[in-house]
């Protein structure tokens, strides 16, 4: 083998030499440790794990070997085992900063964020110059929603290592989540300059551009991310949302469908596709998407409310009321769900239950015009006409061109035999919305009554 061949494939050459050394001396711990590291770097985790475990059989109190074994287990996603291995390393060397920081990584991946923060802080006390630990602590703060603390940590890591792409990209994510889209795009652009073929950076920059209403730029970036990584479900979902904003319904549905082929449990895309189907009048398809969300996340409040709304529109009032009630149980301040349940109660003839829901929703949001109109119409059906007019007048102050509210106020005036006002309201209602069949029929009954 030539020197050029060795330089091209140094990992395999190193493994060959370490293996020869171990054939000659099976108890050579240093060689086994080195070979285990190379296996780990090559992603050959089972072989790496075997080397570290064989070394530990000879030296069971070696903190470094326990930590290396922990790192392999972490990379294999055997996270509880990894935490245990790092803890064993620290039992033999409590001041081992790499082991403390690496245990923090495993704890963060397990969702044990507070314990992870404690480990990262301890590691930085032992060695303040570990930029990767600062970045990991920053990411943990980000996941907890502590954006200010996260920003401090990522910026400190980047100051230590200006070419730290992962830290720059994740700082951009903090800016995006905090709705500082210009700063987010600047960070993602800097990271892309350092690593031009990273699909996730294009996807993140595209999402920031989408949220900033820079849809053409978003489409370019998300498409580039998908060129680099065609099965990137998150980028497909984001591009679908971008195409929806650009009015491309066909492209939107294609992206959502493809994202869900790749990741059938992608709840955000299921919700977005459900909205798309609902708005296009494909109620059964929307119903299927919202139902699938609830199979995956039984406490998804919005999915219950959205499915309840479809049931309400289909006049399946018992199912609608049940779903709205589930949403309200999960979020007692969910005014839209409360008001929508009120609509279902009213349509089902349960007027007092409807009135109670409208009262409760309006306590939460006193100036919801459609809710005032709904309560006003419920008062009308209960023959409480003065109260009906108060609500309908207020609703029309908030939205003077609401055909539905005008038609209901017209009907209220009709019940009070104030025929001129009734005629004016009903005529204005059909002028604003010529497809308002209820208003046409009500005006017809007005003509008969007059």
C-alpha cells in the first residue's frame, strides 16, 4: 500500500495496525482503546462498543474507558445506558469535564433538561473553554424557552470558535423563535458560507424567510434544502406552507403529501393538510387528518376543536359537542371552542346551553363580533328581543358588512313588527352576500307578514 493510499484511508489503515498489535498482544489496552475510537469515528458502533467493553474487562476502574463506552452508547441512542456509563466514569474521576458534558448531552436527549443544565454548568466550571458544552447548554436553554440565556451561551461559544456552524445555526433558530427574522437569516447565511451543503441550514433560513413573508426567498432556500436532502420531511412541510402563501394549492398538497409519506406521524403537517382540505371543502379528508392527529397526540386541543367544527358543519351535533368539550377541558380559556360549541348547541335546539357558552366566551373576549352576533341570535330564538338587538347592534358596530348579523337583526326587527328596519337590514344582507339563502327566505316571509 502506497503512502497516498494510506492518506486517503487512514482510518482503515489505523484499524489494520491496531488489529495486528492486538493479535500479538490481546491485552494491549491502549491499542484496543485507540481502535475503538476509530470504529466510533467511522460509525461502526457495535465494534467500538466491543473494544471498549473488552478493555474494561481488563481495567474496570478506568474512567476514560467508561466515558468512551458512554459516548458510543449515546451515539447508538441507548441513552439510559449512556447516562449510566458516564456516571460510572465520574465515580472514578468526579472532575472529568468531558464525561460530565457528555452525560449532559445524553440527559438533554432524554428530555431531562434541568439535570442536563446542571451537568453542562459543572463541566464549564471544570473547563470554561469547552465551546461545545456552552453550545449544548445554549440548546438546552432554547428547548426550555429561555431564549436570553441560550443566546448568551451560543454567542460565547461562537466567540471562542467563530467557525462553529452548529452553534451559529442554532443561534439563528433562537432569533427565529423570538421573531427576530433578520437576525436569524443573518446567522443562517453566515453558517451557509461556512458549510455550503448543509440542508438543514437552507431549510432553517427558508423557514425564517417564510415567517418574515419573504416567500420567494423561502421557496428558493427550501427547494435547495430538498435538492440536498430529498427526504427532508420538515423542509417539505415548510415549503408546502410557503406554497400555500403563494397561492399554489396543488404544490402545497403535493409537499404535504410527500412529507407525510416520509413521516406519517408528522403532526404539524397533518394539521396543515387538514386545514387545506377543510378550506377546499374536502371535509372527509380533513376529518381523517384531524382524527389521525388525535391518534398520535390524544391531548391535541386544536385538533379536537377543528374536528368538532367539521362535525358541526356536517350537522353531527352530538359529535361536535363532544369534541368541543374535549378541547375546552384541555384549555378552559379556549374562547373559539367555547363559542363554537355554543353554535352547535344552538343549532341542536339547546338554547340555554348555547347562551351559557356564548356568555363564557364573551367574558374571555368581549369584542368578538361573530360571537356577539351568535348570542344575539340565541336571544332572538328565546324571544328576548331587546337583548338580541343590543348584541347584534354591537356586532355590526364591529363589522358593519356582516351579512349574517344583518339578516339576524332584520329577523329580530321583524319579530318586533318594526318592518321598515327589518326590510332595510334584510335587503342589505342579500346585497352584501347574494348567496345568503336564509336572508332571502326571511325577507320573503317579511313581505308576506307585511
